[in-house]
C-alpha cells in the first residue's frame, strides 16, 4: 500500500486551515497524523474535540492509557508521539517502556490503569473481571473506568488512522519494546 500524502495547509478546507493555525501556535507544528485527519472536512475538528474533552483522568494518567493502547495496536506514530509527551510529563524511558507493556511496577495505581487499558484493547472491550476488580481495588472509580474506555476509543481511532494511512512519523521514533520483558 502506498502511504497517504500529508496535506499542506493550502490543500485543506478553510475550517481545517484554522485548526492547523491553532495547532501551529500551540504545538509549534501540525503533526502529520493530525494533518491526515484533515483529508476529511470534519474528522480533525471532531477528533480534537474528543481528545481535548474533559475527563476524570489527569494528563499523566492519560499518557499511561495512550502508551498501552498504542502498543497493543502496534502504532509506531502514536508510540513515538506519546513517548515524547510522556517524557515531558515526567516519565522516564524505562517507565515508558513498562507502560507500553501494560504495567507500572513503580506505581500501584498506574499499574492497575495500564493493565486495564491493555486488557480492554486486547479483548476489544470484553475486559477480564479480575482486571476491573484490581482497577477498583487500586482506588479508581466508575467514572474513571468509563473515562478510560472513552480514552481507549480515542487512541484507537488515531492508531487505526495511522496504521491504515502509514503517514511518516514526525517525532523521535520510539524504540522497540523488546527492551522490556513483555
């Protein structure tokens, strides 16, 4: 399959041009994956609304989910982007690799979250009851469970778009997970 082109600002709708301008101001560039959403008149705005919606999960907790889901879905683009974002949020390289493997030996509560995100993704939502029980036992709430499932869906959308379009990674490429025992 040939890769999709990454549209430039002048190749997208006026509404998407505004979003590109806002991304440029906020992030410093328009990530290739977001630009690829702009092949659709509505997808980029819809996705950013979902991705930036209020949630009970803190930024660092969202990165736990993003890393575990992107690893299960084998999305090198999202793994690379969220490795960089996770480093900015205080995770070490070793912690990031562990989170990608769906665990966090360094934090019991994040471990339960990582295991849940991995299990939801691997089982397409038919989550193991023991994993859910462990999640609640670690101090998470029903609201956190629902918000985690929404975030799994959010990240899966990007994973699928990247895995289908194969847009070039414009972040430092994440190292293979083999560095950690799975």
